[in-house]
């Protein structure tokens, strides 16, 4: 049996202390090896052709060219998986990290804490796990012809009363693109599950509000969903729809390894609304959401999955397609949603 070679990591970090700490953390993980540790974006871009890393650990706050611009250039010129290492979850720093995700970075994690900190082992494991997982993501996409959503045989669901959206790796960019193409005033409430570290969710919601025309809030337990508003599942908590139509937030066990879980949301909404909902499963690893899609379709609802040609990671969407979801490239999803709502008697307002 052959043993897989360690994944090659480039560290981009201007702080000498943090750069040394990251190097120590990464080197200690047998899945990874450090092939370059540089102090600026300019050095990183210059080194890429001969270093050829499998994954990049990217600081955002860099002297000269910042990590956001570096991410844009790398994804345009030499696509390589990028994990953002965020210095803080404060608004300004987090907004830049979210913009980097929109520019093509795959994940964001907190910067490592010192050796004596109680969370050192947990933070270190999360950094290495994200680098190892993301190193296998193919960021070069293929163009594949998608099925025509208006072709004969594509079922029109019952009039939807809710839109359910799920995303994981690559999700911030896809979510922003989807809702940026939809009208500011939507006739139904939106429930959103985005897999992301718990500490980042408040900031993610704030960032999303700044880049889409709809209202964005963190879902509140017992609250009634509001039409035209995107309700974001809070970090580390499930979002479900109760039989009374109200949002239910719970800290019960993970579903399929995820909390919040898209499957928990979609299943609960399908039951509470008797199938009167549309689920949209965007880019992401794993199969979260697939069982929910199966149950929703069986109840008379509908589901759309991002097509392989536009998904950063075709894991969650592929699983949803196997359960009966219609596959569409990201730029075709919003028009299809508008046509579906129009055909079922629910119009959107610009």
C-alpha cells in the first residue's frame, strides 16, 4: 500500500511570530508539509510557479498588496486552494475575510493562539484539518452543458411558501451571487444554512447584508419567518421550521456530522409546510441536505442543486441531484426561481 505524500502548504503571513507558529503547527501534522513561508503577497505570487503548493494559508492584513487582492490575482492567474487565516472576528477584519471567500478562497479559520493558551490544540487541529481538506479541492472548473430548466418533464412544484438555501465550501461567493441576481423584495422568506465556524456567523450575516439587496438577519428561536428576509442559521445551532411555522433553534446532536445541518432545516420545512418550499443546494463538501431534498420532493416540493460546471466543490449538490434535485449553473438558478414563482402564482418585486 502506498502512503500519500504530505500536501504542500505555502504560508503567507507578515508577522514573524505568527509565521513561525503556523510553520510549527503545520509541520507537526503528518498530512502536511511547508514548502514556503513568506511575509508578503508579492513574494507569494512570485514564488507560486516554482513552489507549486497544494494549498495556501493566506493572511488578509498584509503590507503592500493585501490578502484580498492576492486572492483575486491567484484565482485569476494560477488557481490554488486558499484558506484565509483571520486575525479577528471584528467587523473590519472579518469583512475582508468574507470578501476573500467571495473572490475564490475556500475557507476561513481563526489565527493560531499561543502555546500556553487552553485552545491551542483545538485551534491548531482546525487549521490543519482545513488545509488538508481544501488541498484536494479542484479549483479549475469544467464547463458542462446543463439541463434546460424549462424543458418538458421538469415538474412545477406547489406554490412555494419558503426558500431554503444550503451551502458549505465556496458558499459565501455562491450565496452572494445567487441573491445578488434576485429582486430586493422577495415574496417568500429565505432560510439559509452556511457551514462556517461558529465564531464567524454574526460577521458573515453582517457581510452578506452588505453585498446583497435583501434584508439579512440571524434566525431567532420562536421568530416568525418574514417574507423578503434571509434568515441565517446561527453558528453551531440547528435551524428548523416548527409545525406552527415559527423558527426553532436547537443545540441537539449534529445531523450527518453538521450543526447547523441543511438536512434538518429542509426536512422540518417540508413537514411543516406540506412540501410548499423550494430547496437550493449550493457548493459544498459532503452530502448535507440530500436527505432533506429527498423528503421535500416526496412531500410535493422542489429542489435545485448547483451544477458541476459552476460549483467550487460538487459534493453536496451531487448528493442532492441523486435525490432528484434539478442541476443548474449558479447564474441560471435565480431566473429559474423567478419563473417558478411566477408559474405558481407568486410574483417577485424589483
